[in-house]
């Protein structure tokens, strides 16, 4: 895996900020988190990759999953194994 990143630009009307009573940085962080949570929920990303997308530590992401009624433990053993491998790989990169 490389440290390469990509950029996604989403335009949104200013009224969204008014409706949510948020500053741009707060809304953008929430949008990143919600995208990451949805991609995790649909099985497209592991907790580790979703946390990286959200820009938070994996432990924080796992905590936040609970706020949205989601479990950090996949239903399939392969998914749990994948999360374990990602966690082990991340600990060796430090």
C-alpha cells in the first residue's frame, strides 16, 4: 500500500450549512464520517479503511459506529480476519 491519496470535491449549497447550523469544516468532517460509516455498513470497507477515510483513529471509528447502531464486528469470519490483518499491518508500520 502506498501513501497516495485522492481528492473528492462535492459542491453543496450554503443553505445546507444554515439548515444544519454548522460551519463548513464541521459539515465536511461529518460528511466524511457518514460516507465512511455507510461504506463500512455496506461491507465495502473494513473498519480500518473506513477510519482512514473518516480521518479518525480506528478506535474512535469503532466507538462512533455504536452511535449509529452498528457493530464493529462483521458477521462473516473473513471480515473479522481482514480487520485483524489490517490492525496487525498498521501496528508494524509505526
